[in-house]
């Protein structure tokens, strides 16, 4: 999901929050609570190791899909069928299967629509919604048997199996016909954009998808109400999409019949783009209104495949300009970056650079963290502000310059979180949005020699917002947060926390090695928060329970204060004795800078362990002359909510 949408709200909020919000004079710090040894509530198992890695008996189920659909661009309706092959690798037999029916969110009777307050301008819908969507399901079969029972409850469907699906590898195939009307604005994740040359259909969450059955909760059947995103099984996709012949269809997958759907000229340019480091126009703006720029047929069927992914999405339009370029991968393999956008998005440092941005983003993440696994990366201009699916992103059609780079980089960064590392976004949104925002920051620093990188004077400038005492905790579910707080809690606070760990507590080299290890060992698997926490501790050798507890599990505030300064034996030549109190509940390392009368600066750094059994810490500054100033956190990197008590000046 786009983070720029939340950034503007975050900045506006900052204008109304005092820098000293939540400050107190009396310490509320409890070191036995902060450093308690009971952070992990369970031991490691054969499924999930105490080291944070998948255990020797780790298992997960799999779901593959064969889908055939047709787009009716007069009725804005999709009809088709899906056959799902489901493999039960769990240690127990299953007598039913749960599926997600996300389009049912757009039914006026859905729980998601019912939970939107009258006064809220929600991106997920509104209480005055007149669009009444949702699925029509027909012809449900299990292993070709039509005598099956099923029930639909809001955005979920329970399919009862005629015979038990055996544990440890049992396989079942089931199929159904489905249809739905595409919402014009579908929770900012799917929709229809009108342009001068026709509609752009951004189609996502469009077929019945199997819920995850795991070793944590069994069936994960949390209803889709909007804020929480996805948790899906991995598998293979075989998709056929039939549209009017004047449409161009793009999907996050390999197009296996390009010679049937492109003209000869377009096919030549398409193949040229696969080997070009510069953007190649496959279909230009001038061709859009030229009927000969499409095959002379009534309809065309676009055939795509995608391997080892947990979802697919696509887009279709008569209005698409299409361009592409080669993505170079560390192994020597390559992928194809594609951009599809209308003429209204072309020019003025806008979507004509989309493929450049897509290519650069994916090449960076592939080099830094884990190689991109998909054959294509498609960026689509739409009325969706920013939304990610495997190998395809929907981004705002009006975005340009830094905004377009930012949303493109963010949405394609999601291919690592959660498309490769398949965490449960419905419950732990910060594990994809926060991790992705963190790697976006690093990517933006290096893109085109820092073209869009903004250097801020203070890393902790957002402390009043990120640590507002009225916020929920990061580890709440997205559904359990005020919508206005989602940007803070899912995106910016977790990203800030990871930067703090990387730059100030662990160090870049050790952090990067551990973070890369996390991606590698959990690629195409389902990690939990505990798995991440444990792995980072085991790989770096650090006890970080205090950090996870205060920054993620709770919304604790940090407030360090200089409370006393004196010279040793009243003699400035012998050094100064300084006392620092930990007033807030959140412990952090201490960094202090003293300035002498001659202008010399002396820095003292103390580890967080000083707070393991103390609320006040007294230490010596090895100065040999009078001091004029002593300042806590001189680089402004720690989230101290009350900087007013961080400075001592000589009287």
C-alpha cells in the first residue's frame, strides 16, 4: 500500500503536537519490567526454531490456480471460472477449506462497510456508498463432484469436502464459476480510471483465494474489512484473460502468447525491450487512436503464467501507452520492466520515467537483499493511489517526479515484503509496510546519485508523532487502529525503529547481515513477529527484548534528563561527574557531548545495559577544564519526547 498517502497526514498532525508531549518530571521507569525475561511466551518448536528460523519440521500448505475470465467493458463486469489445486502439508486431516472472497467487501451489507463511521472519509469505503458489489458463485465442484456443500459468510466461504483431505501431502482440486462488477474505487486497491481514450481497469483481489492454514491459528479467517491486507499461500498461476481486441492487458506474470496479442511492430519492440537498458516504447501515444495498432479481431485472449507466488493481479485498457526495459539481476538473469499509462500521465517528468524507476528499484533490492524472482515488473497508472501485488503495482496516474519515484519504489519494494517473505498482513501489517518503508529509505539514498533523497537535519524529528502517548501499539492489528494512525504505526514507526537498530544499537554491518538472513531463510514462507525478533537476536548476538517490548509491543516513551553536574573534588581539572535520569518507560543507550571553555568537545557513549538495574546513572566526563555545555543526544538520533531537559549550561 502507498505510504505517501499517510505521510501528508503525518506532517499535518506534527503541526499540532507539542515537542514536549508526554514529558514528566518524576521517573516512571521500571527496569525489571523493561528487561524482563518473559518476552517470548513460548519455546521453540519443531515447526519454528528458537533461533528464529523455520524448524526442521516446518510445513505450509500450497494452492495453485487455473483461471479463465472475460472482461465486459460495457458492463464493467468480470465473469469466469477458477480451478484450485490445494495441497495439505499439515500434520492433520482436513474436512473443509476456507476461502477469501474479498470482493464481498463491496457488498453494502458487508462488515467492512458497516464499520466505517459516518464522519470518516475512509479510503476503504463510506457509509453513503451506493455501489453494491460482491461475488456471484455458481457450479462449485470438488474433484469433479457437483454434490458439495458450501456457505458464504461476508468475505469468507467455507467449502465442505466430500472426503477427508489427508495430512502430509493430500491433494484436492475444486472449481467454481464466479462473476462480479468491478467497483470504480475499490478500497484504493482496485478500480476503474476514466481517460480520454477509454477506461483503465485495475483488477485485484478478483478471484476466490484459499485462506492460510498454519501452525499458529489453524485457519486464518479474519474478515476483510479494508485496513488489514493479505495472508495467502504460495503456488503457481495459469491465467487466461479475454478482452476486446483493442485492449492491452498487463499482468504480474510471463506473457506466453505475445505473438497473438501484439502487432508485428509491437512484438518486435517488446522483444527489443527485453534486452535494452534504456526504455523502449512498445506502443506510443500516437498509436492509441490508430486502429491498426491492435490486431484486427473482435476479442483476444491474453495468456499468462506465474510460478511460486501468492497472488496475481492485472490491468486492461484501450488507453495504454506501453514501454519497457531490461532488469539486470545479480545472478546474470534478467527480468522485464514494463509501464502502462494513459497519455494524460505522459510527459513533464512523469510516467515516461516509470520504467526507469521500476528497473532501478528492483535492481537495487536484488543486489542488496535478495534476487527478484519474477519474470516481469509491471507499473500501471490508475486511480489506485498505490497498491502492490506480485510483479505488478498500481500507482496514482497523476504522480510525477519524486512522488512517482516514491510510490513506484515503495510498491515494488513490497515484492520483498510480503510477496517473498510472506508474513500475515491481516494481523501484522508492520511486518510488510514498516520493513518495506525501511528498505525504501535506503533505496532512495542511492537512486540516481540521490536525485530524490531528502537529507533531514534530525533523524528524530518525528518523535512527537511516532511516540504520541495516545497512539496504539505497533503490534496491534491494522483493524485495531484508528485509520488516521495506520501510517504512523505500520509504516513510519517500525521503519524508524529499524533505522535506530541499524545505525545506533547494532551497527550497519551486523544489522544488514542479520536482516538479509531473515529474508533468505523466510523466503516463500510465513514468519511471525517472534520469528523476526528471535532471528535478529540470534544473528547479532544482542538481547533486544527491551527494544521489542517498548517499541513494538507497547507504546512506551523515552525521556532522558541531565539531573546533576559537578566537578570532581570541585576541581574542573579533575573531570566532571554527571547524573542522567531515565524518566520514561523506554530505555535507550546514552550519548552525551560536553563542550569545554576552549571549545573542545568530549563525547561519551554508554550502552543500554546501564538501565538494567538503575533509574539514574552517574558517570565521569574526562575533562581537564571548565565545561560550558553538556547535551544529551547531540546528533538528535534518539526518540526523546522531552528535549528540554537534555541540556546543561554553566551558570
